[in-house]
C-alpha cells in the first residue's frame, strides 16, 4: 500500500534558504490557539458530546467541499448519503469506500491537503486511502471515534480552539450557546453569529412565515415595517447578550442602496400580502443592507459581507437534497460602487467593522484592498470557499499587503461545517503566511523579527481585533 505522506515542510517554499526561514517562522506559531470567527459547526454536538457515529458522517456527508468533487467525478449524492441522517453501518461503509476508491479525484485540491492532515494527525492513518484498504481504514477510524479522547469536546481541547463562531438563525433561542457558556468543562468560547439573509429577501419562499417567527422571537409585532426593523434590532441585542460578535450577510450582490421610508414601508406591506415583485424585493434587500450597517454602528456587531454566489445552481439537486450541497457557484461581484452609499454614511464610523469576502480573486487588488486601504472600517476578508487554496491565498497575500498592508487583513477564517478540518485549515494558512513572509525577508523587504511579529498578529491578534473578540 502507498504511504500517506504528511510532510513536515508541506506548503513551505521550495527554495532551500527561504524554506529555512519559513520553517522557523511556522514553528513559532504552529501551536498557537485557533481563533475561528466564522464557521458552521453545530454547537449542539458540543453540548451533547456524543461520539461521532462513523467516519462517513463525520468526514464526508456534511462537507460539501468533498461531496461536490466526488459528484463531479460521477458519484451521485444519494450514494454519498447527502441530506440523510446518520447511516446504518453498511451504508456508512459504502460511502467511505466510495471516497477511498475515488481518492484520485482530490489530487491537487485543498481538500486533499485537509484530508491528509486529518487522517494522519488526528487518526494516525499511515496508508493512502484506496479501494483495497477502505474497510481497514474505516475500522481504524471508527474504533477511535468510539473512544473518549475522540468525542467532540475532547477534540475541541486537542485542537486548541480558543474561540469558535457558529452561524445561527436570528430567531434561534441560542440555548446551546447558553449551556456551553455556563459549562466549566468547556474552555472554548463558542459564539453565535447573526445570519439574517432569509429575513431580508422578501421574494424568498417562506419569507412571510420567517418574519412572523422573527417577530415572535423578538416579542414585537411585525405587521408593519417599523415593527420588522425593531424585531431585527431586538434579536441583534439578544445575540450580543449571548456572546455574538458579528452579523453575516451573503446575498447575490453587495449593493447597499437606500429607499425612501415610504417606499420601504410600501414594499414591506406588499411582501406581507404576497404581492412583491422581484425588482421591489431586490430594492428592499439592498435598502436593508444599509439598515444592517446602521445597526452595526449602533450596537457594534461586526458586519461581514460575502456576495457573488448563485445559490442552488442546480434546481433538481436543491429539490432533492436541499441547500449547501455543493452547487453554489460564483458569479462576478462588484464592491466599489455597490458599497459607496454605505461607506459615504458609515465608512468612518468608529463602531463599524466591515469585513469584505469574495469568491472573485480579481477584486482583491481592484476593489477590496483599495477600500480597506482608505476606510478605517473596512477589512479584507481572508480567501474562503472556492478561494481557500494555496495559489489564491498567495494572491490575496500579495494583493492586500502591497495595497493596504497586513493590518487591513481579517486573519484566517475556516468557514467549515466539517469539525475535524478546522485545525488542518488553520495549519494551511499558517504555513502559507510563514512562506509569504519568509519570501519578504529573503528579498530584504522585512527583517525576520518583523516577519515573526506580523505572523503572530495574523494568527491570533488580527482576528480578535477585527471581530472584536
């Protein structure tokens, strides 16, 4: 069997002199705590602390980074158990066999890097997965998952996660977060994130029921526009009281454009009556993004914006398996003119932290870094989703540092539902940052002590500062 290689110098520069510098830098930050200010792990798994059922449900089913690659290679999502609960053992084994038999589909992707790190460093796997050893690897991992030191809380401690943010519906009661905050055995700070997208899109199916649910949670009548705004403000306060630090927004575009109050009230009333048009709904959402920025100035929640995704690109897959199943596809996004009305009003407000993420790497140098290089409220969000790959992380490093400096970066975010990939993703970022900074030292643009200080800041201090942790 081929050996699973987890090389100590992986992702570090190939040039020997620069690699030696990078190795020293990386070693200095390798074991620093993980600060994860944007992610999608379900906090209930930490409350319940039950053993993970099997390797497939932990490492494959919830991770659309993995399932989309297998699907593109001809493995249907139903064979992978997507959208299903924990699988019977034989089905779980079948899913695991499919991954191992198609291991070649991951070559050259960041998913392969994460998997190598997870399998090698968490589960002690020493053989490269294949059709021949799939069952043996399944047994090896399943045996460890049944042990106390591989339960969720034990792994949380082992991973060294100091802060972990989840992503939550504004009407959520946040009971899991309250229980974790009160539990002395949980040292990690687990914070909710206010994600109001569905409530800002009146043309979305189910919007009327969602708004009623929001009003019930806030204890505010939402049969008129002013009550709706008040309900959003109240739920933001509730999230702050439960440790929340940010509000997350992911719409088709980044446009923030004000409506006259009379028009906002009219469109809201039409939407409640089920009579809103698509253009009206879009105008309303763009107006509400501006309102979200106003609220962030009032209450201090960090505002993260990640536009440019065509959600649920394949209707048949969405109908059968639901959202977040691998077929959200990037589209071009624009920030400079889109955000000008917002930044005219609030770009220099001392309470606003606006973190801009993109899946269009051209916007790093053309728009996001220049905006972050002027507005004190704006930070360049780390590469995420389709961009959290070595080549594009290096492009981000070059673009943002050259135009706006390291102080305008957000620090790394992992944006993952796959719990065990968190340390692998942060390790990838630390190695790439060490390599980039080592290159600046080798080119005599930085001294080594400056590079080390910058790297330490990017790993720990910068995400704390940007996300007000």
